[in-house]
């Protein structure tokens, strides 16, 4: 059984992510213990709140360099995905710089912010994270900031403009939506992360 760790960012709704894995039969531990994080088989970087607060929390826990040097698969969720970029306009803060992209406020197209609720996701064919998930399936979003489509984008969503619904580079993966709140499709994506990445 692989060791699955949810990185304790101190500012996230961690329990809902843990319960999602519990429902799938995977034992996930929430921790900020550096040794446990380094020795995990798979890791989740969740996030709710602001980029500034999350980066301060990671800094205080000595986690920034640890995360940057991880070689095992890591899945960032929502703010956790945004932290994988180089910079966030949300507080104008340097983030983890795992991918050469930036997080910015969703452009004003007269649609309300945050972008909240179910929306279609279109993914790049052949990505194991979306294995068995139908193209244009719906996932649940809650966010006002987003990552523009770029070389790391593996899935997109449209809300006034196109934005990255999922990104990947090397062992790092990120999803803007909340798989733990996205029903069967979200459950299958989490299953794929554990079993196929």
C-alpha cells in the first residue's frame, strides 16, 4: 500500500480531501512532518484561502524547499495548483516556481467572481490523470484567480475566457477544480492519481 500524504498547509479544508481518499479505500495522513513528506509515495498539496497566507504557512513550516525538491508525484488542488506557478497576483507573491506560469485574477467579462459551481473540463488526450473520464465532464470550481493556458496545461475550462483546469510538469500535477467535491469524476481522478501516476 503506497504512503499517501496530504501536506498540512494550515490554511486548507484538509479533512474533506482526506475523506475523499477514505471513501476510495486509501489511507491518507495529514501532516507537516518533513521526514514523512520526504518519504511519502504520493503527496497532495491542498489549498483554500489566499496565496500570501499559504506561502507564509509553508515558509513557517520549512516546507518550501522540501516541496520544490520532491521527486515523487504531487497533486496540487485549487490554491495548491496555483502555488505551483512562479508568481501569484493574489497579494503579488512569489510562489513555488515549479512551473513557468503565473496566477492572475480572472479577467472581467461581466461574469460574477468567484467562478463557483460546476463547469466543463476539456483535457489533452493520453493524460493518465483523466483516464476513464469522459471529455467535457463537469467538475466543481471555486476561485477568482486562474492560470492562463500555457505549455504546462493539460486541461482547460472556459469562464468568460479559457483558463488552465489542470497543469503538469515532471512529477508535479495541479487541478484548479476540487476533485473531492466533484462526484464520480473527481473520485476517479483521485483514484487515477494514486494508481496511474
